[in-house]
């Protein structure tokens, strides 16, 4: 077993180094590669071919990789019969086209080799428990990066993935409050609004502020902060408002708390559209031209880090106190848990991560307007939490991706009229998608009373043990 692991470590390392070295070596070699493709200079004899090649060279100077790949594809496919695309040139062209994906794959193989080496050297077995989850996380991020480079960041698949990651963070933050602490809050949209506006206000470039705040003389804020700093500030602003709101509101219980937090969200939405705050919030007008992300991996990384922090909080002594309050407040207070202090802590932490989720949502949408943060948005997040399971982090994450994929991708065809020969399929028209989606949600809630995951978490150890039991049962049978 040890020899097999060592052999795999060597193979993974060699493959990883080969992929990384080849991918990096062809990164800036396209001009020379174009010359070798057309060694006989046939492009000089054909104006159309020469223009297509010049467009590739021009896009190289601009540095836009997506544009380079588009122009390169037109050039190579349009004049494939005149160009040499075989052998070493074809291999180099393949590595240039798929360089980022192959580099990511190489880094993943290298990480896998390091993890296996540590597991071999780890005699006490401390690393073995952490290795499978870490490798799974690395595989997910590598897969997302490769998919982005293969299918393109504008594809529907990547849209679902980036929006699903953002909603996963917001749903997990709401689950911390509703599922783990037992506080029925409906103010999530309000905290997302605060986070989105805070991020947008502080990342608009100074030179473009007169265009954005055209009705308010360029606005009150006349400086710009880095994106990561603004994301943190968005979370802190939401947490600050949660602290203030929580002082009177957290004295309430059950439905009264839900009504109070829902009212707060509606008040915040109205206040941010108030014309008197226009120099800061731009009134009822759009906030735009703020910093956004260039890769789908960005919201995945931010959401992943935040969800990991929430999971650590849940599994800490504070998390156990939250669960005790959820199960029985009287018993929790008898055990010495300060009810108001821990409720306020859960409320503030949940709002902090909701604010970060709002900032990511602003980056995804590229514009911010208070009118979009309605109570319906909170209900969507609550629905995700219920479908995934109240008290399950992985349930909220899985339900987020399923919710976004079903509502915006898989059922999209139901909004279009369909013809089978001369027969028109009835009911299929604009809006029918949401009717079917509602029926699907009702079916899920009926058959999964506690949600998809209930209060359980996805465990690699549990999955492997179940698979081994099934295999054992098949062999015995």
C-alpha cells in the first residue's frame, strides 16, 4: 500500500510539473506560433487571411484573452487548409488555448501529491482526516476554473454557479440565525441592501462619480477603497445596523420577531431611496461603474471562506450555545447561557455575512438599486434554507445551487411556446416556468419534511462507509 502511494506521488508530481511548465512556456509564444503555422507566408497573398491574422495580433497587444481566442479560432478554422496545424504546432496550439485550465489541473495534481506525501509521513494520522475534505474542496475550485475557461464565463452554467455561490453564503448566514439559533428573522434583504450599497459607494472610481451621481453634484464620498476592503466594510456596516436593531427587536419572540425584522428591511429600503440621502445613496437612481470581478472563482473563494468561518462558529462553544437556545431557552438559561447576549451575537454574525453576500450580489449584477431588495428576496433565501434543511450548512449550499439552476436554467424552456409538428403544446408561455417551479418546491417540501439534508451534514466518511457496506452486501449476496 505504501509503495503504491509513493508511485502515485511520483506520477502526480511529474504530470503536474509537465502540465505547468508546458502551459507557462506557451503563454506568450503566439506571435511566433502564427509565423510557424504559415511558414510559406500565404497570408500575404490573401487580403482576408491577412486581416484575420492581423486581428489576432491586435488582440494580443490589447491583452484580452477571450478576444484572442475568438480571433484565433476564426483564423485557424477559416484557413485550416492553408495552415500547418499538426504535430508540434498543434500541440503547442492546444496548450495555448487551454493554458489556464491545464495550469489549474497541474496545481491540483501537485496539491494531491503533497497531500498524499503528508499522509504517508503522518504516522499519528492527524492529517488523514483533513486530507479528503481539503482535496474535495481543491477539486471543486479546480473544476470551476477549468469549466470557466472551457465553456466561457458568459455561459448559463457559469451564471448558475456564480449566483449559486452567492446565494449559498446568504442562505448559510440565514441558517445560522433561523436554523441553529431558532430566531425567526426576515430582515435578510435589508442587511444585503446595506452591504451592497456600502460596497458600491466606496468602490466607484473618483473620475466616474459625476456620471453616477449626476443629480447630486458628484456625491458626498470622493475617494475609492480597494474591493476586498470594501467587502469587509460592507459586512461591518450590516453588522453595525444589526447591533442597533437587535437591542429592541431581540426582546421579541417567534412571529413578532419576524414581523419586526421584516419591517426593518422595508424601512431600510425606503430610507435608502430617500432623496435627502441622495449625495450618499444616489436616491432612487442606480449605483453603477463600481468594481466587479473578472473570474467566477472570485465569489466562490469569498463565499467558501465565509461559509468555512460560519461552520467553525457553529462547531465552537458559541455554536453549541446557539443550539441550546434553539432547543430550549429555559434549559439554556438554567445552564448559565446569557440568552440576549448570544441571540445578539448570532444576529450580528448572520448580518455580517449577509452584508458580504449583498456586496457579492452587487458585483454579480454590476448595478445596485434599493427597489430590487424586496421582501420576496428574503422569502427566496428562506425557501432555500427550508429546502436544504434547517440546521444544515451543506443542505443550504446544495439547495442554493439547485434553486438557482431550476429557477433560471432547467425550466427556462417552459416560458417558450413549443410545437410538435402542427400541434402546439398547451400552457407553455411566458410565466409558466414559475408555476411549475412552485409545484416542484411544494413536492420537495411534502416529501422531505425536514429538507433535503434535515439537520445532518454531508460527510465523506459516512459516504465511504455506506459505499463499503453496499459493496460488502453485494459480495455476501
